[in-house]
């Protein structure tokens, strides 16, 4: 009986981790840009969408048509995330971003492009917060804010 209880517990833990890990797989709408735009015109991006669903991605930043979409992430506490040098701009803009003490997932989404080098791509860092309905994409000298559609 103890073995069955342990197996049931492990299944629930695994399912819970899987659900959180796929928080990025949704339809997102770009709502805001904070920071410095170097070449992009944020007003042309705001209002557009970015979606990820079961091996498919389409949107203003990244596209992949069922040709090898893969997904990984690293999980941080908010403090760990803000103190990571790679995400220095998030720390600089933390007041505008209105972060709370939540779990931060830094997602790396890649597309193999059906082994076609011209169609390969990486979407990184795509930052999601748990719990929450916002995501963040570091781009040039700023951060695009996205919200669940």
C-alpha cells in the first residue's frame, strides 16, 4: 500500500511540474515596451500576438511550423533572477515591471526547422511568472511585456 501511495504522489508531482513548465504554451498579446529601443519600433509590435502550441509557434517574434519545436526552462526565485547578470535589465526596470515575490521561469524555445538552417531559430529569454498572466521578452535595450490573450 505504501508503494502505491508513493507512486500516486510521484505522478501528481510530475503532472504539477509539467503544467508549470508549459506555462509559455499559450497565446500572448504584446502590451507594452519598457527600456530603450535600438532598431525596433515598439508601436509596430504592441498589439500583435505570439503563440506556442504543441510544436507550433506563430507570432511577431518567433515562428515554427511543427518542424522540431523544443522547449526548456530554468526556474529561479525572484531574487536569484534579478541578481543574475544575464538579466540585469530586468533588475534595472523592476519598479516598472511590478514584480512580486514569485517563481520566475526563463524559457528557451527552439525550432529545428526540419533540418533547414534557414528556418532554425531560438526564442530566448522568454520569461514567465508563476502565478501570473504576464510574460517578458528581452529585446535590444528593453523588455516587451506580453499578456495572456
